[in-house]
């Protein structure tokens, strides 16, 4: 599909617009990191689901990962940490993101967070 879109005269309509949106996201993310060291976001809009529960519903499976797309589009490192357990018994967690080339800070903070909530 991507090759078709890029070779069929839709380059400006899709690819160029997508790159403009991505640049806006990268620029806004740089602005956040001027004032903050980390970004904390949920990993998923819902708790984890049981193995095999959503295999027939690809949209639900796609939406379960929707919050993790941000780091990839912005080109920043991120870690997802399953720290908590919901009353339904299923885990949920947060993702920690840092600026580019700040992976050591990301790992150190994530480790401290895991140690604190492990107890």
C-alpha cells in the first residue's frame, strides 16, 4: 500500500502531510523537554487483556498499543513498565519517555520507579 501511494501521485497528499505532522510533533516534544526531563503516559487505554481474548478483533488490538506510537513518531526513547494491577486482576502500567540520547536517565528513573512500587 505504501509503495502504491508513493508511486501513484498521492505523494503530496499523504506522505508530505504525514511528514509535516511528524515535524510538528517532534518540535512540540523538544519544547516539552526544555522544561521537563521525563514524560509519563499510560501504556494503553485499558488494562491488559487475557491471552487470546482480542485475536478476533484487530481494531481493539491496534488501539491497545495506540499510546506507544507517540515515542516512535517523535523519535525518542521510551520504556513501558507494568507496575500496577487493576481490580479486575489484570496489569496496567505507564511508559516513561526521555529526550533523545538520554537513555541512561530513562533506565535509571524506570529502575527507581520499579523498586518503589515493587514493595
